[in-house]
């Protein structure tokens, strides 16, 4: 069960995209709609819930909270979007100008609120004490922004967020340009400077009309520390497949994610190995669980093989013994026949009886598999049968009694 975000959010869709890839590995995924990053963390560490994976921001968690979970790596860059109505408030270039307006920020259990709080704190503004800042559900603040009750609308998300896409294409809605974005990157370890090129949203309409510098964080996929390593690997590999979609690469480069960018959350040993060395080689050729089994137990399989090899030799010895047991009685019969044809004056009837007996001995020995290493013994015995047969056939013909 993975905690994502509110219905129809980009995080919710990330979870939806995971499902088919996990189903290929015979893993069922259930999504849980939540308020966002902080809510996701609380559900993940709560022993009374079944949540064992979640999306969150390291910057939305306290240092102590971040140590309670494992990160499978950062998934994508998610800017802090500051939209404002330029027709109503004019051009905004400073944070001080924003603090004098009515500003909508996300709910306190979302990642948007603590990240926005950190951003404004660097500019000397406390959004919890300042009455111009209003924390509410994203959809509620969007309605207030659209009807003019709010002048500024702030959220943290990827560019695939439906609200972001809508606002980027709304007339008179401008995006705040962080002219000193790299400075924030130097001050806060989980902040990154990214750029939205002019026309990158809509080339025909030239949206945005100029390059926009933004401050972003990275969204991380986190799991319980007790989650089975194989499930962690399956989740990480599936997330990698989801990220191969072109639209998820707006601010990142192909094959850049998953990566351990937000170091605030300790990385899972499974993810560390995957990011460094890639998936086990056998998973390129075999089904997921079969490949994992052989990868994990190849040493055990090799040990069993090494133990079975000498045992197979013992089995071979038993086969040799069995072959000898059935062969030597034939030698005794062959010896008796040879003595008889040498010392006795055989009648034609007796000759036929001995020839029939030789044929039976030959058929008898041919019915047993010849063990490896006993080939010479087999051919020596068969040759003895043939020589005895020839010896009988060369005996002078006996005339019947008168």
C-alpha cells in the first residue's frame, strides 16, 4: 500500500502508473489518497496502518522523522510554484512584495507548507504568524485564487500536476522568477535550482514568455525499514520504468532518476546497491522472482551440486556392482560350456542346446546398461560369447547312431 496525494494529483498518478509494472511481478499495489508529504510520512510510520511505501519530501520532515524511514531515491524535481495575478497586483520581483498580499499555501500535512515556510523564513518572513498567509486544501485555495480572494497561490509539485498545467495556461497569471535561485541551493541541502526555458510549456503561444528560474526540491519514494528487500527492489525497478515516460523528464535528464539526491532521508541498502550497480543481471533474462531466487541462492545451488557430484560417483559404483553381479554368473555358464565342448564328444542336439544357451547369455547381458568405465569388460564378455559360439560351430558334425 502506497500513500500518494490528493485525488488526481501528480503523486496519485505516479502510483497509478506503478500498478501495471508491479502486476508483471505478481505484486498487487493499493493506493491511499492523502493530504501530502507530511501526512504520507505519518501514515507510513503508524503501526496501525498497512501503508509500507509513500511519496514525500525530505525537506518536509524533521531530522528525527527522516531517520525513521528508508529512501529508495529521489524520483523527480518538484519546483516551488508561486503564481500571482499580474493584472491585479502588477509585477512581483521580491518576497517582501508577496508578504503584503493574500497568499494561499497548502495544508499543513502537505509538503508544500513546510517547504514554503523554509523558503520564506530565509527571506525573514514567518508564514505561520503572518496573517496574509492562508493554509488550506489545494482545491479550495485554487478556487479562492481564481475568484480573486487570494492574490498569490503557492504549491510544490511536478510540472505534471493538473493545477500547475492549468495555471501556466491561464491569462494574466504569472510565475514568480527566482533571480537568485542558486543562492537557495547553497543555503538549503534539499533545494535545487532549475530553469523553465521560454516557450517550453507552449511553443506556439510562447509560454512562458521568458526563461524562469525556479527553486525546486526532489520528491522521494520512501518505505518502511522493515519492508522486504525483494519488494523494495520490485518497487524501485517499477518506478524506474515509470520514469522512462518523456513527460516526467521536464526538469531532469533521461536516466537521471531514481537517484539519491535528497540525502536528508537515509538511503535503503537495496537502493544503494541498485543505484550503484543496477539490477541483478539475471533479471534481464528471467522472470522477476525466478531471477531473484537464482541470484540469491546461486551459492547454495553450487554447494548442493558440489555435494551431489561425489554422490553420483557412489551411485555409479552401485551400478558397476549391479552389472558385475549379473555378468559373473554368465561367465560361470560360459566356462561350463567351454569345458563341455572341449572334453566331451557333443551330439548335434547338445550343440543346439549350448548355442541356445549362449544366445540367452548374450540377450541377458545386453539388457543391462553398461556403466561408464566398464565398456572394455562388456566387449570382452561379448567376444567370449562369440568365440565360444564359433568354437561350437567348428566342431565336426556327429553322425547319428545306427
